[in-house]
C-alpha cells in the first residue's frame, strides 16, 4: 500500500502508487502524460499530476504549457492553495486525530503497532508522538518523510504549480475537495486502515526504485508501465481490494462525470488529475472513451 499510497503521489491528498520496475515491461510512447478530450463542443486537456515532485520536474514540455494557456478554466482534484489556509489546516488536523481517550494503539494489532514503532524509530521519531493519529495519517507521514529524503516535495507538485499560475487569471474549479478526500480516508474500517499502514511500511524498502520508475513512466507518457505500477498493488496485497476500489475506481467514475459536464458545457478546460487515475480499463481515459468522447494522447 506504500504502492497504493505512492500511486495516491501520482494519484492525491495528501493522498500519493507500485512494483519493482526492473520487472516491468516498459514501453514508453515518448509522449506527455497529457490527453485532449473533445465532445459536445467542449475541449478538456487532461494532464496527469504528481502531487509531490522534484525541482528538476520543471520546465514542463511546451505542449503542456500551451494547452494550459489555451484554456479558460483550470480543474483540480482539490485546490492546494485553499488547503494552506489556517481554517482548512485545522479541519484536516482535527479530522485525522482520535478524540477523548481513544488512541491509535486501540485500533492496531500489537504486531502492526510494534512494526510502526520500529519504522518511526528508524527516522528518529517516537511512536508516542503519534498516539492520537489515525493509521492512515501515520501511513502517509511515514511515506512523505521517506519521499522528502529523496527530494520529493509538495512545493514542486504539479497541482500547486498550475494553481499558482491560474490564480487571478483563470477560473479554478475543483473536481473533488480536500474535505471529500479526508472523509474518504476516515471512512476506512479499522481493518482497512491497518492494512493501509502495514503495507506502506513493508514497501519502504523499494521506495527509491519505485519512484524512479514512476517518474520514468510519467515523463515518457508510458501508460502501460503506469498501469502496471497501479495494479501491481492488488497483486501484492489482495486484501486491499476494497481500499483500491474506494481510492481509485470510485473516484475515477466521479471525476470522469465532472469532466463530461465540462464538455457538455462547451468549455475549454485544463484538468490536472493524479496520473494514476488516468490509466487502465477503469481509469478516467477509458471511461471517457466508453462515453463516446474523442480522446488523443499528446
């Protein structure tokens, strides 16, 4: 689920997906992770996002920038600049913590708790510091700390980059919201949250190779490798099927519906969506094709 969470970098929130890339059959297209979707008089440029990235992710390809410039509206999963406000920060913190006398220890098996304790100790943090944190927050904290050590940061995230360019110049709309993403994570059962944390910790040993592979697929528009990256999680952790359905497939259907509304409205829109949401038979691209829209990778 570090694999799933890493596809939730390519995919969202805080949300961030995966497989040993030496075993992946990479077939890059030398295109961008960018699609042009047309229908009902509307055009949507659909760009695969990385929610955490490195400084050397930029500059982006000219075709990506030109597609953004040609659009009147920017659509984001959730506007990252809104999340920086004190009110939203407070809501996010409160929703990720247990209340009263409830603690994370009451929601984890002893084995998972001990494993999490050792993983945190490895980076110099006592697990007692996270006593009130819900398991999904602890999983993301562990993941992000590792990614930051590798040079990945939300400061260079694709969403934040385009939000900054669009503010005051273009209409900005949200396909989801941070509230809906937090509600999704809080809706996981105790069992799902424990699996989320446990698989994240187990995948820490391959994080560098995983992220190298993800970046390679994203830079070359390699949808096949990105799909392998996403679906390998189900093979490695079959018990996480319900989590996968909620994090990806359900949200894919909902976001595809919103994109369809832009097209029906005759809009010209640049949509930034986690790259992991775009690939596979249940990805947004295939959903839009099945709906009869013209879709072309650029």
